[in-house]
């Protein structure tokens, strides 16, 4: 039975057009006991983790999805004849980092932290659907406020915003950098 | 990021800095200064030296750098002025605003480098292109492409053709007008044109180039619409119905 269930879940994730959440899987498989579904899902994930498969089951943007194993990237690029995927600019990354940690946030607040005007970058990020407008602030000028999107999580392989490094982690990294500097 | 690289070359261009805060952090690091107790006179001199190296200041891009220069000079003057009360509490240190800004920006730099790592890691994972039959046309996420996407599409094709070892002695001459007519005729026969396929069907590089220029021209003339369903995929071309009747009718 459990083997069946694993297979079913695998099939569901395979056809899903977006990361498939555990809730949705349980909803579809309502005729099975919830614990069993949960167990089958965990087993499936382990199967993919332990066997040396070309495909992994990744947990990203709150759901499950199949991706290729990162190590095999060179072969895939060879087949598709793609030298390298285009990356976000440094400005885009900084702006995203600020939005991710301070959302909801306005354009002028972003500019204040970066020390440079960021409207162009915000526009690019909107086009890439990595951020979205969630409303306006009721302060003078009624500026737009921005948030990161699901696609943002997917792009960076984050399961949720909680996956972002915490304040403590950042502080630790900063310290490490300081030590490096004094030593060098 | 490439911090070591930056330090090695003394002549660093202003362009590589994301903004005045980035430059300040770099200068502080170079002199191994304590961010909480920056000697404003020293850092201002360094900072101005940097700006001075720049021949022409592009106000659009470098206005923020100048603003920071003005702020540093202001800070310096504040520090020189005799205080009325000799022992003020720390918060009234005129540098505090700058220190806070630098600390905050330092965090941004750290987090964005972490995001960069995540991006790299994730880019090595490939997602299965989602089953197109499972999507109806309305659900397709359509993005209107810009010239860069078109150029990228063309580049993709060229990459593919590269390995085919083409040998063309002399291709037939194709005029822009003729090709444009050909594309429009094709679009009248079929609703959608897969542009990458179309480029592939061209006999020679010259012809593919002409076809590509034609598409650019047609997009510019607003005779056709070019759509890309998602990044790094082929571009689909539609006829603009409204224009067609005007132009040809």
C-alpha cells in the first residue's frame, strides 16, 4: 500500500505545474490516512536523496518539485548548448536582499539603505516577477510597497522566507569577515 | 564577492561600486579602519581622491557619489566645530548616521552574496519544462519580449548552427523588403510563427540575419507582436490584426 502511495505522490509531483504543497497532496489523497501520506512523502524524498539518481525531489517555495541533480549541470548545458544562464546583476541582488528582509518596503526606503536610486532595478525585478506590488503606504505621496514573490523563493531554491539567513547568522558572517581582515 | 581581486589592482574604476556606501566600505577596509570610529578627515580625503580620478562625472549615475562627498565634508566640519558641551553622549556623534548606514549596507552585501551562492546552486538544477498540454492558452504566462530577448534568441540559434559546420559559397541575395513580405505572408497562412524554427529553416547565415532584422523592423513598425512564454525559450510571432487591415486593406 505504502509503495502505491509513494508512486501516486511521485506522479502528482511529476505532473504539477508548480511546486506541489504537502497540503495539496493530502487534499488529493483524502481517502488515505494523513499520517500514511506524510510517511510515504518522506520515504519518497529519502529514496531520491539516497539513490544516486539524476533527479532530485526538492522542497522549494513551499512545495515539492523535481529538479536535476546540481552535479549534472555541465552535461545538461552541453546538450542544450547553453554556456551559462544569465545571472542577476549585483544591484538586483542587493535590492532583492533588502526587500526580502524589510518587506513590505517602499522604493525610497530601499534607496536609503543602498545609498543609490533603485527605481530601474525595481522595474527589472518586477518584470522578472521576483517582486510584486502589494499596495500603497498611507503616508504622503502614497508610495507603492513591494514584496518578494513565490518565484523569488523558487529562483533561489528557498522553501520559505524563514530559510533566509537570520540576523545572527549574518552577524556571525560579518565577524568572520572582520577576523579574516585583521589576520590578513 | 571578488574582494581579493579588487585589492590587487590599485586603480579601481568607480563603475564597479554599487554606490557611495560600497566605495566607503571598500576604503574603510583598505585602511583597516574601525567602522564605529572612522577618522572622517582620512576617509574624506580617500573618497575625494577617488572621485577626482574620474574624468567626467555622469550626473545621472554619480550624483549619489557627490552627495556623499558633500556629506563627508559636512561631517568633517561638524567634527571641527567646538562643542558647547564637551562630553556629549555617544548618540550625538555626528558620524552616527553614517555608521548606521554603513553597518546596514554591510549586511546587505553579506546577504546578497549569500543569495548569489543560492542562485548559483539553483541554476545548476534544471526544472522539467512544464507539460504544455496541461496548460490552456489563457494560463500561459506571456511576456512581451524586448529587443534583447530577440537578440538572445538569435544568439541561441547561432550557437546551434555553429556546430553544423556550414559551408556556403554564395548565398542567394535576399532583400529586407522581400523577406519582410515573406514573413507577413507566412503569418497570414499560420496564426503563430515559432521564430527559432523559422530562423533554422533559413538557408544561410545571411538569410537568417536578414530574417532577424526583418523581425526587429516588423516589431518596431508595430505590424507584429513577439511573445516569449518564458525566459530562454523560443519567441512566437503574431500578426497585429488591427494594424494589418490599416496597412494592407
